[in-house]
RNA sequence: GCGGCGGUCGUCUAGCCUGGACUAGGACGCCGGCCUUCCAAGCCGGUGAUCCCGGGUUCAAAUCCCGGCCGCCGCACCA
């Protein structure tokens, strides 16, 4: 499933365009550049912001009754990432073969060779074991280096004390988990609840390549979606949303199919995904459908979007099931643009344990349940008088004895023996207590759709890139265009220039991003704005002076219509944000 | 991290093997002017290169050698 060579230069063209026109470029270029870091230029920032805005529309605005957005720090204390499992699971002990240069997981190597458990063993201990047992490179037999730890987390120090370690977050997710209880309360304790965040993350990749595709610092847009695992369709919310997307179809390669060696994806409707248990929980499928719709809105055709289920060994430590959303790109074949993980209650349970805080949700039963319960009651006054300072100890021991055992002793009239102590049956009795339970405490489960935004920027550009009559035309979806309108006077005639500048002002005041250009020939100016994806170019010509109309030119068809100058703002809005066809906006212009 | 290949104006590139006339050439772009009544037209002028960085060899290095950085590909690694 890898990209083949004949399409290769598309990526190069996109990268070249991105550099030349200011979408993005490698960071720190004047110092030779650093791998895995990219800068966004003026157009790149606008495009990224628009993509993020679109993401918000799909994941938050359309789900505003159940999803809210927060923002949390990039740096977190060590404890948070110990709890999340990243300190442990993002750290691999690695040995390198001094002869062939291959690297191996040191722990796996030792476990395989010696059949012993080495979990939790230090680097030095592992090195020692390797040396003592003369373990060598399993491939070439060469000598092995010392064991080194490799952790993808960027480490830093919080404040002046070096022991106060912090980590840069490798995902925004922990910000949501840490804040779950608070947001849950703010949202008046309703489930399901999605908490979204868009922000920078950092991962110290060993050797990042592939330009914008694999970065050491990038932007993630993700939702941690919390729901009651025993009642995912609480209040019919799941059903409501599912029915809204009933027509959604997803191309999926299941883990099972992959194990069979299958490479072709199978198409499932959203309903089939759930009914045939392709997904471990229905919400996972639902958010996959939203994710696909969103990626389509970036300009990727549905047949180039596939969900691939990860094999157990490929999954992150927190996931019970994971699907990657893959998009086909020219150079690298199928690349992941989002991950959809069923994180269960892993994160909340870990934070509960590490923080000591109760992070459980509470759900009231419709009717409180009453439970009859037998309780052992001791004559505490007697107990205290008799055993004095040892009484509390006995109380504790008594709790560990089952009610049935005590009951039996009472019935038989025998004393209850607890270690060396004896309690006569008349000092103890069984009481039936009625307990009222109004609801249940539980840890919500979580599904997580998570997007790499820079990848989306790249994918969007690549799918928009086209060549027409030897000119580059960036056919971005209109609503994503960094610059929305261009205004040109046909030639540098004072009257036309004046009118064009007025129109420019008017469009700017209406809220659009507009370029004005009166240099060179009109054709050159059209070409320049085509290349950065400006959807519509407006030209003020001599007819404008006569009858107050201007031409609107469609980037994709190069066709033109004439529109009254006073109707331009509305026409542009309709064209860019309401999907109107050019021909609906005014009178067609012949020729040109 | 290992191996292979590569790195020259904003972009694409000539030159590198065979060191010297290279003050590094061209094209496109970009800027200014002229021209121009709708698709990168034309003319004039201009701008623009740490020849990736550092060291070495040499009288002399874009060119040869070594080290590093960065990129691409393969391996390894990888939410």
C-alpha cells in the first residue's frame, strides 16, 4: 500500500509552491534547519486557521450540546505523564549493534534470549546482563553497545529546581483527562460529554522525515469523548446523531482482515459498523463518520479515505481498539491524518490512582434502590471496658469476619473467636439494615478522535494542487481559501484604479481577505492569484464606468459574469461560503 | 541511528569528474518604468547566491579530502 514513483513529483511541486508563495517552510533555515520543525508563512497560517475553524464546526459547533472546548498548558508536571503511562511506555531501552548499527529493544532481546522477566530493570542492570551472558546482535552477531533509554517525551525543568521535572505534552488528551471532573461539573454532570482541545504538542522523534508529515512539534485537534459504558445511548443522544449520519459509509480494513493478509478495504455503513461489531463501542464509529466527512470537506474524495484498524501490537498502551484514518497522498502512499482510539477508562483510572482524587461520574437511578443488608453490631461499651486499648484492633478484625460466620456462632451459642480474643454471643448481634442507593458511581469510557493539523494542511494543499494550461491552479475548497477575493483594474487607467481601490476597501470592510493588484498584464495577475487559490477575481474595466458592473472570474472555470458593483459583497459571500455557482450571480461574459 | 544519493540567487538550474579567466552564467520569478480594453504577451532598467557549515590539501577550492548539518530513498524506530 505504498505510493509509487510515477506520481512522485506532485509532492515536490506542492512543497515548492508552499515555500515560494509562503505557506510553509523548514524552520531555522538560516542556521541550516532542524529536522522535524516547520514554520507556517502568511498563507499557511490563514489556511491552517481555516482548517481548524472547519474542524471546530464539525466536531464542536455541530455537537455543541455535547462537546465543549478547553485549552490547557503544553508543559505538565512529571506526575501527569507518569500517570498517563507515557514516561513508562514512551521509554524504550535500546542497544545498538556496534558492527552493523542495527538497534534493538534491550529488554526484548534479553527476555527472548534468557526467557526471564526484566520489566522495571534499570539500564545498568540490563547492560550488565547482556555483558554477563554474552548476548550479541541477533542479526550479525556483532558486539552490542551499552543500553540507552530512549523516550519520545521532551523533558524540561519547571522553575529553578532541577528535580522539578516537566514534560512537553505528546498529546493534548491529558489536559482533558486531568480536567474531566471539573468540566463535567461545569456542564452540569451530563454524559455523554466531549472535551475538545486544539494545541501544540511535541514528540522527540528519532529521525523525522517526510517534511510536514512527521514533525517533532505540531498541532493536534482532538476530542476526548466521555460516555457511560453501560448506557452509551443515554437520553437517545447517540441514536439522534447516528440517524443524522445514517447515510455515512466508511471504507474499513479490520485487524482481522489484515491478519488474513487482506489489503482491500470493505465498505460499511455506520449502522453496520455497530451492528456487526466492527467497532468495540458505537461512539467510536460515529466519530469516525464525522471525521471522514470533515476530511472530505478539505477536498479529499471519499475513495481516498480509508480506516485501518491497528493490530494489538501496533496500538498505544491506552487503547483497546484503534482505527487510523488514512488519506492517499502522492509520495508516501496512505498516511494517517487522524487516529480513533477507544481509550476505555484507562486514563481516568490512572489519574484517579495517581492523584488520589475521585474522578468518577455519578448517575442517579430513576428510582433509588433499597438493599437489605445484615450488619454485625457489637456492644462497644462492653468491648471497650473489657479490652481497653486493644478494642480498636478487635473492631477491625471483626469487620473481616463474614456476617454468616457470626450468625452461625450466635445461633449455636458459642463465643466468636478472633485470634486470642473471644466475644460471647450475647455481646454481639446481627441487625438487618435497609440501605438506600440513589445511583451509581462509575468511570466513563472514552473514545478519542485525534487529528494532526499540519498533515491536514499538507493534504489539503496536495489535493487542491492542479495544473491548467501550464499554470498552477490551487483548487482549494472556496471556504478554505486564505485569500478570498482579488480586485484588479483591467489596465492602469486612473479611473479604473480608483474604482478598483474603492471596491477593495469595501470588501475589506465587509470582512474579507482581499488582494489588490494593478501591476503587469491582467493575465499575469489572474495567474498569480490562481496559484494561491483565490476563488474569485474581480476586474474593474471600462464597462464599469459606463454601467457600474464588474466582472467576477471563477478560479476553476475561468468563466466570468458581470455583477453590479453594489452587489459584489453579497455575490462574493454567496460564492465562497454558500456554494453558489458563478452563473447564479450575474450575467455571463462572452469570451475571455 | 546506519547505508546510499544529494545541497549553487525566491524557484529551476549551468559549472564540479579534469582546481585557475567564476568579479559564479542562464531561465523564470520579484521590484520599478513603458506599453497593454481579460488570462504568466512585449520592451527597458533593477533586485537577487553564507556556492549548506567548519576544517584540511594547494600559490589557488563551488570544484579535491575529512567532519558536521539538512534533505530524499532504504533499513531500524514510531502516536
